[in-house]
């Protein structure tokens, strides 16, 4: 009696089509890489720093000239010239010796820099850092013990954006229908 | 930007494990800051090195801040013993590093207590250089220890808490180089248009100099 029930169940399991076999999945895994556009899942919205990979210049690397990066960049070696990583994060490692102008969305400094630094979003100067040059940024964090000689110019793009939004909101008061449409589009309304 | 530290109280120092930081009232800084109010985009020089508190306070008021560590340059040039080692060669090395800004760059300068550790003639050269980088009418805030009995005087880093309160962070106890009374300070800034004194209860003479 017991053996008969088992025989009845076995064919039912084989008929289930929902579970793909392991061998059918394996080729897809091999073809899929981190940067492959042929991903099957729905991609989540990515921030600029996550949209690309990240590059690194090791502590035994010396570069003279211009560096343009379209991904996050870490420098731990010697650089002389200019470094630009628009929309991305630039990290100056503890062993880095940089004589260059730096431009990036966010800059983290642990090493030594001689040159002007321009970060559209934020500059983070760690306690072991040494920076001689002028800073232009929206936000700055500087740890006690960091050496800095130069000027700091805080420019606030958010304030400018808010002012523009304020102007748009004033215009919307005169036209309620337009204000409703703006609000639905995600613009904050008061 | 305000930090809730009661005046005259001791708080743990961020940079020194040995001595506590001290929050104190400063009439000199209060007057210095009063001149900044109502205007934006002024250039302020902070000679106590870069600190988050000072940068935030000045930039949130709409001004531009420049940092230079005058005491750090002194330590680098003269070592720990400021007074006895300010020889010609080391003084020249110090002047190469200190206050190397273009003329008439700043509307205000926070010197704090750095000048009192410079011996003549270096202090005169440094003051001359500071006045050169100040714009006409610019204000300088400097502190001098008024207790003439002390052979060693405390050296501090100054962090702005609010417009009336400063946080003093101990940085060492160097040898006094010379005594500064009102007369010597007036002579030191004889090329300035005005010198105003604030004598405090903790033997610190606060001086506001207008170029």
C-alpha cells in the first residue's frame, strides 16, 4: 500500500513545469556580467556613483597629465596635472601625493594635495590629510588635525534651485491649474 | 550655527586627552562678528588652522574663510621652544610659510593668541605682513596673555561656538617670549588706524585692531 502511493506521486512531480532545471539556468549566469545590459531583472534607479564601476591608481603609480574619469576614482599614488570626475566620487588615499587641480561631485581627502579642489556636492577632509589650495564646494566636513591652507568658498546650488522653484511657485499661484500639474509632477508645493 | 556649551564650563577636548577644552565669553569676538553682520561675501582669515566649527560659523554667515595655521608654521620652523630658537635662519623660514597671501585680500583676520609667541623683530615683520594682506578698514582680533607673572603661558586652538562664545582647546604651554601690556600692543600696531582693548577676568587681553 505504501509503495503504491509513492508511485502515484512521482509522475505528478515530473509534470510540474514551474521549476526550471539547474542546467537550464547555468548558461544565463555565465553570460551575465555586472555591466551587462542583458539583465533579466528590473534595474533599480542608480545614483551616479553606483551607475559605473570604480577605478583606482595604486600607491606605486605615478601619472603626469590629465585624468578624466566617468566613474568613481581612488588615487593612492602620485599625480601631477588635473583630475576630473564629474558626477562621481574622487578619493585621495592616505599614500597619495597630488599636485593637481581636482574636480568631482564628491571628494574625500586622506593624503596630500597641492592644488585647487572643486566639488559640486561635498568635500570630506580627514584628519591625516594635508591640503594646500583653495576649496570650492557646497558642503565641507573637516576633521580636527587636518592641515589646510587656503580659502573656502561655499556655493549652494540647492539655494539657487529653491529660488528658481520659489519663482515658479509664485507664477503657479496666479494659475491654479498649472500649480496642480506641477505638484503632481513631484515639485514641492506649499 | 550654535553649540549648547555653557560659558566657563569645561568640556572634553577634541584634540588633547590631557587638558579639557574651555568655553569662554569673548567680547572681542562679539564686536568682531558685529561688524560682519548685515554684509555677505567678506573674506575672513583664520590663523588657528582649519576647524569645522569656525568654517561652518563663517560660511553660514555668508562669508568666505581662509585658513592658515600660524602656530603650526611656528612649530615647524622653531620646534617646541618658540622663544629661544627664533634665530634669523629659522625666522626667514617661518616668514616664507606665513601669511603668503596677496595684498589687501581680507576684511577680517582671527589671529587668536598666536602673536604672543613671536619674539621681536619677527613679530614686527609678521604684523607688518598681516596689515599688508588686510583691506583698509579690515578688522584683526588678537589675544595676549595679561598675567605677567607667568613664565609659561597656555597656547590654545579657538573654536567659535556662537557670536559671544569661544571654545579654547589646549595646544601646549610654551615659554613666554615677552610681556605684552597696552603700550607694547599699541606700539606693535602703530600703523593701524585704531586699537581697542577688552580686558577679561581670565587674564586674557583681547585686542581689536582696525587697519
